[in-house]
């Protein structure tokens, strides 16, 4: 039986979020599936990975400077040496780097090495230190990469300057469009009441961890510029900046308008409650949350960055611009004054997102694993 090893930093927040449809495909193709990652479930006994035959715990740490990654390297090296895998497919910066360092140290490993970059740390507008540190590392490690997969056009263009045997563009991990169905007016009304949203309020929605990168604070600042209180801003996500964002909400006297809902399992229902999706992230690969919003027929206002510009067509599916309160204020105002425009932009996004369906991405990955690229 053919064997494949998937390597990523964590299970709950990466493997189980992005790769289960691919695992299903690989089982259909006759592969024995192994996963090497850190079990980030609490309690750990809650962990379950569909279609996975063998799980290997590896003590990955997100920061490359943590000494635990030295131990993780040794653990991963033993797995790769003992496993005799046909393919090793690595993801996440740490998982991708350590896998290829193992290959560099052990050139006798015959596994095909595939690395999916979910967004290089160097990008247009990135701090110069990112280019000084991460670009040379990625270029060096590409020598130990058989197939380098990138998920947006900017990264794909960078990959062509590296040394991987093959450079492949795959537009993300795909989205299950069947999960994003339009709720009935009754269901929407019920959900609004459950979330305590006033009947006539305009609803803005952001999805993403509460971090500096996701930049939710600029939208909170934007809200303070509106004279009306008939706007509700929902943020779905958890992260280290929750206390800071709560303080900012209180500072601007927006406690009745901003809802910090934490991690949610009802994203489809919440998307159906929203009128506008707002995505002020500082940098992305190809944001799944924007794809979810598009599948929910929402117009999108966001930062003009890599990933966003791949998904949102300016003045057709929404507005992309500078990450300033003034940009978000003006963009929200356009939709407030023209609800028909918002609906039309949402319909355009729904039509475009069909090209990113999980079914299409899975078929592309079938070709990758079948060595048809």
C-alpha cells in the first residue's frame, strides 16, 4: 500500500480545518495516511482525525526560536526515516521547514517532498526583516522540495525564482459550498434575536483570530466615527488580543454595538445574519473566511493585500483599500446608502467563488498526487 505523511504544526487548528477532504481523496486513491503534528486539543483525548490511519505526536512550537523545535526535528526525522513514505506533504512554516531540513540532513530519504506555502512571510509591503530572514530560508529550502505549491498569484510568482523541481499554483484548500446555504427569513430573525441584534441594524461581520495580524481594531475605530447606533459589528474568533479589544470597545462606548463571540461552530448562520463582511487583515495567504463570506453572498470590504486581491474584484464584489478608518467608513457608507449595490456585489462574489469549490480543488490535488503535473 502507498503511504503518505502529512506534516503540520497542529491538528485542531490546521489539519482538521483544512485537510480532511484531501484525506478522503487519498483513501480513495489507496493511500495509508499518517499525520505528524502537535495535538492541540484540550483535553488531548478529544482529538480525532477522519481518514487518518496513524497519528505521530510531534512537539512543534509556532515560534522558530523555541528550543522544543530541536526535539521536534529529532522526532520528525525518526518518523521520516522509519516510515518509508511515498510522499511527505508538509504545511505551516515550522512543519515545512523542519521536514525539508530532515531531507537535507538525510539525502537517502526517497520520499517525494511536497510543500504547500499557505502564505510566505515575505510579501509586498512586508517589513524588511521578513525579506532578510524568510526569503533566503525559503529559497534555500526549496532545493529540498520536489513540488512547491502556492495558493495565490503573488506567492506563485516568487516561487518561480526558487529551486523546487516543480512549482504548482493551487487556489487554496477549497470551500465546501454545500455548507453555505441561504437561511429563511424566519431563521435569520431567530438568529438575530439569539444574538440580541436590534431589528433594523446593519450588521458587519469579521471572522478571524483576535491578533495584531487580523487587525479588528481598525473596524472598531471606524464604528466610533458613525453618528448612528444602528450598526452591529460581530467578530468571530479567539486570541491574545481579546482583553485589548474589549477595552477599546469600552473606550469608544460601543459595548452595545460590538459583539465578540469567540470561536463559533455556526458560521453559516452568522454569515446569513450579516449584511457586509469586513476583512482588515494585514497579510494573508488565501483567506478562507473571505471565501466563506463570498459563498454566503456577502459583499466584502477589506485591505488591499495578497490573497484578498485574488478573491475580491474591485467595485464588483466589494472594495479593497488602505487599512484606515476613513477607507472603511467611506466603504460602509456606500453600502448603507445603496443596499441594492450590496446585494449585487454579494451575488457577484457567489458566482466567482464557484471556482474555489472543494470539489475542484480536490481534483487538482488528485493530479498533484498522481504526478500529472
